[in-house]
C-alpha cells in the first residue's frame, strides 16, 4: 500500500505541478502580451521622437533662413536710407540750380524790395523813391553767388512802379 500511496502522492504532486505549469504558462503569455504592448508604445515614442527631432531641425533651418533674410533686409534698409539721404541733398542742389528756384528768388526779392520801397515812401514822404528801380538781373546774380555758385541767371527784367501808377502814391497820400 505504501507503493500506492507514493503513487497517489506523486500523482497529486504531478497534478499540482501541472496546474502550476498551466498558471505559469498563462502568466508568461500575459507578460509576453504586455511586453508587446510596451514594445509598441516604445516604438511609437521612438517614432514621435524622430518626428520631433526632424521638426527641431526644420525650425533651426527656418531660424537660420529668417536670420539671413533679416540681415539682407537690414542691409537693403541701410542702402535705401543712404539713397534717401543722398536724394534729399541732390534734390535741394537740383532745385537750387533750376529756373523755378531762380524765379522764386526773383519774385521774393522783388516783393521784398517793393515792401521796403513802400515803407520808405510812407516813412519819408519828402523823398522821391520813384527813381529807385530794381535791376533784377544784377540783384539776382549777386544773391545767387552767395547761395548757389553753379546757377546761370539771364534776367534783365526790372521791377518798378511808374510815377503815375496809383499804387505808387497810395501810401504817401
């Protein structure tokens, strides 16, 4: 009987080991399934990491490109600022040598002269200022020598009011 009981004990032990084996195999399958899931998570994370690295490289390239563009635009801005500054100087010089400038200078000088003559006639009624005439060509020439040496003026017009002009005696009356 003892042989039988060893057999039963061994049989029970074998059955217990078989159940343990079955449980361990199930646990191994669970761990394998879990490992596969973690491997997929790791692969996805690695892929996302590569995408982010590529994005970082693109952003770095964009930043370099933008810096290069900004440098180019700054140089262009400096160049245009210099041109604008020179354009102002050139425009003034061109205007000073133009007929328009000469005509404005003549008109303003003549107007100033006439204003002075009218003031003088008003303040000194006993003096005859009618004989004082404006030689615009000579006056403009001497003015231009002071302000613009490269302008050529040919203007022989004179400005004066005739003695019988009603304006000539308007202030002396």
